[in-house]
DNA sequence: ATATTTTATGTAACTGGTTACGCAAATGTA
DNA sequence: TACATTTGCGTAACCAGTTACATAAAATAT
C-alpha cells in the first residue's frame, strides 16, 4: 500500500479488489503450472458442484456460481477437452446439455484436493484479520443486486 | 448469493472478489456512457495523482497505484488521445516521459468530480457493514506481498 | 574508457471475465 | 393449430488487467 492509495480511501477500492483477485488468480495458475497439475482456476468449483449434484446444465451452473453463461461454457469446454466432463442431451429438452464427471475426474480429484484444501487454509490465513468477510461480502453482493452502482450514483446526483 | 457459494465458504472467495470488482467496473463504464462522459474507469486515479504531484513518469505512477507498467501505459495513451495528458522528455534522462495534465483536463475535471464524489459516497454506502474494510484490505495486501499465495500453499503441503 | 548491469518504457500475446447477438427448441397464447 | 415469446446455449467481440520480451538509455564496475 502506498501513501497515495491510503489517502484516497474508498476511491481506490474497486481497483484494489480487482488487483487482489488478480494476484490470487495468477498465483494459483503459477502453482498449478509449477506442480504440473493440468487444471485451471475455478475448475474446483465445477468439480465440487458436479460431485454434489451429479448432473447439471450450463444454465444451472451459471446461476449457482453467479457467472455469466458464456463464462461457464468456456470453462466446461476446457474441462471436456481435458477429459473431465461428459455431456449428454437431455431427453425432455434437446437444448440442454446434461453435464457430469468422467471416471478420470473421479480418479484425479483426490490429487487436486490436496492443493485445493491447502489453498483454503491459506485464504483463511490471509483473511484472518477479516473474520466476517464472508457475511460482509454477501451483504455487499445483495446491495449491488438490489440497486446497482450506476443507479445509486445517479440517485445521489439528481 | 446461492446456497452453494455460502456452503463452500472460503473456496469461492477469489472469484467472488473478481465478480464484485467486475460489477463495479462495468457499472461505472455504463454510467459514463449513459451520461455522455468521455472518460473511463481508473482515469480518476491518474487525474488525482497528477493534480497532486503536478508531474509524474509512467514508472512512478505504476509504483504509486500498484499497477503493472503496461497497464499504466495503456491508460495514459488513451488519456493522451483524449487530450487530457501531455508528455515531455525528461531533460536528464531521455528514457523518461514526464506526464502532466492539459488545460482541457483542468477545465473538465470539475464536471467529472461530481460523478467521482457521488461514486465514493455510493461505495461508502455499499460497504457500510464493513467499516474496517480499508485497513483489512491493507493487511491482506501486505501479507500476499510478504509471501505470495503460491508459496504459502506449497508451505502448507510440504 | 569500456563492458556490464540496471532501469524506463513500449509492444505482443494471453487471461478470466463480460456484453451483444443469433438461433433453435420449448412454452404460452390466440 | 398457428403464432409469439421465452429459454438454453453457442459464438464473437471486447475489457482491464497480466506476464514475457525487446530496446535503448543510464548507472555501475572494471
């Protein structure tokens, strides 16, 4: 943190949040590469989701993870290419892809879980001075969902 | 927030931070576009920096804002193209660009400040249940700087 | 004085996300 | 039954960042 960023307070918070998530993201990629793991950030979310639910469609995933659907399409396509996900057409609705984990996924997940679990402990460690961060984040997400940033700014001005 | 994201707790925090900063970013762009303002997110940081310091180089800016230098180059080039920044070669060091605000910048800033200040009040409003967020963010940034995420994960595993 | 290393900056390629658009299948309605 | 609307999802173009690499100038060391 530089003096300037401290001084401008809330004005710099958006880019600092972006930078923090970027730092974690690139460091995660670096970790996987260095350890020779053929996975990418966010795949753990999909793996866990499918482990829990068994089968899911793109739209269900995007709603559950709060990602845009094209983002989910990209992630899922990479995971298919790596042989971790298979797709079947829904018998009642031909538009839907029913996605599920492959045998290879079930085989490899335990190896990856070592890293994911260590990662969670590191996050807990890094955020230890912010013990309520998850509840606070939920409140913030709710607020911007109820009335977005742009509308709030316009309300303040008019 | 979905049940699933609540349930996985710290495992989803990186992508939630990314999403939050994205939401704020795109909403800011949307605001500027809707109001016909010919500026972009982050320009306010550069404007404020140059107002305070008068002159700065690319490298000084990237250190102060904690952005990579190519990121600063991109932002500054756009601001030059819009006529808000001029560059002069440093007399002692020909590699350096000494950047400063143009007359047009000084003229237009008051108009933009209305939006930036309203934006700050909105951020305060959105983060009102996280009153210590700035101090907490500083601590987190310091921690990942001291020892990055990847190294911390490897330490936990070995 | 010359060779080496460091610094300032620019450029290219890539990242995980987004919005915008298109299309076909399913659903609702006249 | 026909037509209009909604839904699922694929693709393209874009976005603000990043890392990796190149180059020239400055600083340092020999």
